[in-house]
């Protein structure tokens, strides 16, 4: 209703002639079309029905619990432990795996189910390493390495990010093998090291082994289902199709060194502050990625009402929703080329004004903007020749198409049997190993087909990370169905 009130406010003073009314009305009437997700492949329903899902789910929950107890905290990583754990499960099913280490103890697992080769391989990626955890902040008996199964969840660091998805992928692969599904392409499980720190596991595989891994498509992390995000009771599943690029900078201001007792103009710390003030005052321009229009429209079509009317119309989204979205840091990150100040260096003693001080910046770029272009914009804005800029790391945003069979299959299957949910593409504000895969031409999609509340989603990298058991079991079926559609003959 709030949207409609704003709509009325907006039109009353502005519509001054019939012409403008016509233009405004026709623009407002352009509706984002619903995406045709296509039908399931003819054999898929029977193949889905052939699986004992209760047994498959219980088995996967036990695997996840045990996998969470394997300590692969990064740093230091020790991912070979996790790779050995997954390899042993696959070996019992007759699936061979190979562990490739970029450094001692830092292994990634590559395991392949062979297909006919009619299409290029499909890779199921996950990272074995997990971020550190402060166990004192976790619920008693449900710590980061507990793998505890309690209150409808499996608890532990990595349950969502992303050992849970690793087990979903493994479980779906095991079902393909057990049911002797004929494949038109290889299905390759890639469980990699070091995603959380330097992406060295994936970079090593891409540099040294990609020719024989050879997948055209990759499923990885990035999207998930969140409940109550637009409408109460509705779940919005986002399949990540793009990741923002990055520009990490060190900005150094220079000036005359001296004594702190006297305030002299133009000294390095003051110059740095002036430059940072300009950066902080930089006007962010909102640019809505097509994925956001589509996902908002899907939510609006399902949820209905006045909000639904607005969400289905890009012009109204731009006019009525973008301003609000720009006020909230999480959604603003999806709409703008942002820069965060992440630290400072160059201090000495309290009474010494140094000749150089530096600030570190983390800028994130929407698809289409080159890092060099953003750097030029920032340099022009600061406009001080005593401030120098060093690029620490840069990469353009990466994107994969949405009219792709893997994207469509994931979207199709996650909605099977769910009247509470919608699905759409998503632009991720962070980057994952998918960025490196897209740089060598792989189509990568980030999706954990599991619905959680916002509160549970926020446990990733925080305390009490946990995977809901019912959703996790359902997720195996979603993934298995999608694999049947895109990989089975
Ligand atoms: Zn992750």
C-alpha cells in the first residue's frame, strides 16, 4: 500500500498535460515478462520417483554431520583431509577421485562420472575450506566442529558455506551412479581448497589442470532461498548469474614530515583525510541489473497487491523502489559501484607527522564498468597530485547468461512442489571461485537450493551456522532433478 500512496503523491503534481500522462502511463504499463522455465525432460519424473528419498536424505545428513567434524578451517586449511573424506565416500560407490595439491595438505578433489561426451562436462563445485569461528559464541554442544544434529538443523562451520552444498552435490552424483543413469556429458565433482582466503585451489586447477577438467558449465555457491524477504511467507530463490568486479587500492598522500606540536597545512595525514572526505561524499548512481528487475517481478507476480503491481514494472521500480533500496547498505551494494575504506597505514609516533600515510580501499564494480574507468573517476574526484594510487588487485565483473539450460533446470526444479516460492537470477556483490572459472569461458551459476530465514542466512561466517535438515534433504532432489535434465540422455 505504501508504494501506491507514493505513486499517487508522485503523479498528482507532475501530470500537467495529456501527452505526459500518455508517456508515463505507457512506460508504467511495461511489465517485466515471466520467464518460461521450460518443461522437465520426459524421463526425469520417473527417474526422480525411483529414488528412496527418505533414505537418501538421512544418508546425506549423516555425511554432512561427519564432514563438518573434519577440521578444514582456513587458515591454515588442511583441505586434503576433507578431500580424503569425500573421496572415501565416492570410492564405496565405485567413483574414482583424484586429489590435487597446490601445497602440502592443500588438496582439491576431482571426481568424474563419465558420460558419452555428446556435451562438454558439467562441474559441481564446492570449497572444502571454511572460515574461522569463535566457538565461545556458539550454542553449547553445537560448536563449529560438532556436526551436531539438533532442533531440525545440522550445526557447524561450513553447514551453509559451503560443506552443505558439497554434500548435496556428492549425494546427487551418487544417485546418478547408483541408478546407472546414462549421461550425455561427464559430471565432475570439484571440491576445492582455499576459496575463503586466496582462491589458490581453483586458480591452481585452472592454471594446471583445466584442459582435462574441461567443463563448460559449473554449479557453485552464490545464491540461496530467503524467506520473508519481500512478502511474509514467500521464499525468493536467487540463482547467482553475475558477480561484481573488484578494485582494491592503496591511496598514499605525501607531505613534509615534521613535529606534531605545530599545525602546518598540506601535511600527509591532512591530505589523506581531505581525499577520503571527497571519496565519502561521492554521489552513487543507481543502476539496476536486469536480474533484479526479473527477480522483483517474480516476487511481485506471486505476492500480488499494490506492491506486486510496482515490482513487475521496471519504470515504477526505478521511480518508487530504487531510492529506498539505495538507503539500505545491502541492497545499495547491488545497485552501485561502491568503495569502502578498509584500513590505514603509515603512523609512527604520536608527535611525528609522517611524510607518507596510506588508506586502503575496497571498490566493487557492477558489470560493464572497467576497473581502470573507476580508478580514473576516483583520481579526478580527489584531484590532488600529492596523492598517489596503487592498484593492489583488480578484476572486472563476470556474468553468465540466463537463457542457459543449467540456469533454467535449477530454477525449474527448485519450484517443484512449492507454492510458497519464486525464483530469479541474482547479481552477487561478492566474488567466488566462479569469477576465475568465468574468466576462462565457463558458464557458472551460484545456487544452494535450500530455503532459510534471513536470520539463519546471516550465520554464514558468524556464530551458530546451521543447515535446516528438511530443506537440505529437499535440496538433493532439486539438484538431482536438474542434473537429470541437463546431463542425462
Ligand atoms: Zn563460500
